[in-house]
């Protein structure tokens, strides 16, 4: 057992992409696989994967990766957004927002109309 003290610094989480609190109490837990579409300098340049990141679910593993409409491993279907930022270290567990209202223009990374259609009825974009 390692009892060495560790210091972690947390920044302010930018959740301005949320248009309301609707659905935030129903976020689900999920494991994010950083090997599935994420690029260090682009998606987590400061070591944190930002809240609002669009996620697809990898069919083979059940883990979440970066939503990509051109993927063929399940990530081509948008299932939700990372609710809070997480440290980008290996596979990380985070909260996935699967229902609510989102200000599309404030998301950290743009999503296409196909992704919006994938979550129609669960997530409303304004």
C-alpha cells in the first residue's frame, strides 16, 4: 500500500455548454477509453478531458470513446456528453450526460447534425 502524500490541482470546470440543469441529475457512470479517437494536444492539452466532450460507445468493450460519425466501432453513434471534466490518464471513469438541454455552440468540440439526430428525443440542442 502506497501512503505517499499526493497533490492534485483542479481547475474550474466550464459547463457553460449546459443550457439548463434538466437531466443533470440523471448522468450515468461510464469508462472513457482515451485510445478511442482522443488526441493529447487536441482533446486534453492541459491533461484534462473537458466536460461537454461528445461520446460514442465502443461496441466491443462497452467503454466510451470520442464520437466520430466516420468510425465503425460504435463511436459513430453519439450517446451523450462528458458531464464533468476528468483527468486524462488511461481508462478513466466519468459521468455521461444522456438527457438534457445543451447549448451546441458552447461545446468544447463541434458535433455534426448526424450526432444531433442520434440523441433526438433525449438531448435537445439550442
